């Protein structure tokens, strides 16, 4: 019986105009996204090869081809690091990314398409899966026989979600094959594992919104009402909670701006210039040493405050599955905040070692990604999914089909 319900749902979606529109739209957006981000990656690689020829650079992080699918902070990671006149390591002003358009608009990578567009499509697939059938009277006819409600709701979820997710997999697979045929893209076994984990997390994320749409459909008796509630909750989870979470985190953790930090350093340097002329050699060295220690304390305090701000912001915004998925996906692909913190620690360690060789930096492995917070984000997505589907199941057992 379950197999017949799944088959009925899949065939019903196949001949539905809504299915055709969503699939065509998703196909165009996914292929266009992969092509645009592939061109950006090619430009980034060209600039990387140019920057490699600069002798003053102590570290030039190679771009990852996984940024085609989830760009994240790859532009910040792929900067040229140079040793300054004072011996400290700083970030070169020369960027490896030359696509200035992404500074004005969000990068249209696959992560963005899944997080925003496909999550909405998942809800549009499920918002009338119960309430719509009640309006047409088919739900009452189905339950008038010996068909049990648990079998019906499980079959509807499986059939509806499979008919939605299969075209997504086919299109992404096609786009990935086209990209990997290029000689510019070198995806090794580790990257293939990361890409597979990214797609698995995408399926879990989209299942959350499909289950939420099913829950809303079970709570309402008119498809129009279900649609309005679905759109409101989608906007709240995808946009409102992440933005409000970041604002709230800044209220809880006070942190100076970069301009304020630079102004304090400049004031310390000017004060040193005025005092150094009245001192002898040993006193000058002591003054320079003291000012260096003060500047290091300012930098360390700013770094600690910033890390605390990031932690608080992540903990708050995880109440949104969109935020949890963004953290998980970018960390998996090696373009997230965890990767940026890891790179900064490697640069600081390089400075302490005072090595004259170039910094050899390798991005996190799959095991390291899961250990540094990826597993917790994945569990959050699974928890959301379980909560919404279980709620749908319980509500449907008492749903009035008349």
C-alpha cells in the first residue's frame, strides 16, 4: 500500500504544472550559477598564478574548486600574505578575486540557490499536499477505504520529496560533470568527499522545508491559507532570524571597529615619534618595545572580542536552519569561518617560528570539519527535520478530512 501511495504522489507531481515550472526554474538557476561561479574561479586561478611570482609574498593560499559551489569566505582566504618592514605579517592589498560585482551582490553560488530558492520551492511543493486534497475531496475518499492515516502521510512525504529532490540531483550532477571536464578544475578524492557531504547536507536542509510545508498543510484546511503561512515562515527562517541574530549578537558583545583599532595604533605611533627624540639609545629601544607590546595587546583583545562575537552570533542564528546550513556547507567546502580562523592561527604560528620558507597551508579535511563544529550543525538540521515531520505525523492523525 505504501508503494502505491508513493507512486501516486510521484505521478501526480509529474503531471502537475507546478512541478514543471519549479523544475524548469531550478534547472536554469543551478546551471547558470555553476557557470558564473566557474568563470569567477578561472579568474581567481589566473590571478593566483600571477601572485605566485611575487618574491615578497610569504603565503599565497590556493583557491579551492569547491568555491564554485559554495564561495563563502574564499576571497578572504585567498589573499597574498606579506612580511612588513617591522617583521610582522600582513595581508596584501592585492586580491585574488577580480569579480567586483560580488562586492555589491551576493555571490550566486549553489549554496545560495539551495538556501533561498530551492527551500522556497520545497515549501511550494508541500504547502497543499494535505489541505489541497481536502478541498478537492480526494483526501476523504482515500481514507474512506481501509487505508490507514500513518501509511498515507508517510507515503505522501516520501513520494512528494523524491519527486522534488531527484531532478535537483540530476541537474547538479550534470553541472558538476561539465565543470570537472575543464583543465582548470582539479577535484581530488578529498574534494569529492566534501562535495558529496555538501549534497547530503543540502538534502537534509531541503527536507526541513518540505516537512515544514507538510506541517502547515496539516494545520490548515485551505490551500490559500497554507500558502500565506508558508511564505511568512520561509521568510522568517531564511532572512529574519539570521539578520536579527547578528544584530542581537553585536548588542551582547561590544567590539571596536577596525577604524577605531587603527586610530589607536596611529595615536600610539605618533606619541612614540614625539617622545623618541628626547631619549637616548637604550630608552628608545625600551619605548619601542613597550609600544609594540601595547599594540600586540590591542590586536589580541580585538581578536578575542571578534571570536566571541562570531561564537555568540552563530549560537543565536542557529535557530534558523538556513544559518545552520550555511555554517555547515561553507565549513565542509573549506570556505567558512572555521577555515578562516584556522588560517589565521597558521599565519600567527608561522610568525612565531620565524621561518623563511613560504607558508605551506592545507585546508581542513572532512574529519577536521566535522570535529570543529560541522557535526553539531548537521545534528541541528536533523533535529529540525525530525521535529517538523513528527509534528506533521501527529497532527495528521487527528486531521478533520470532512
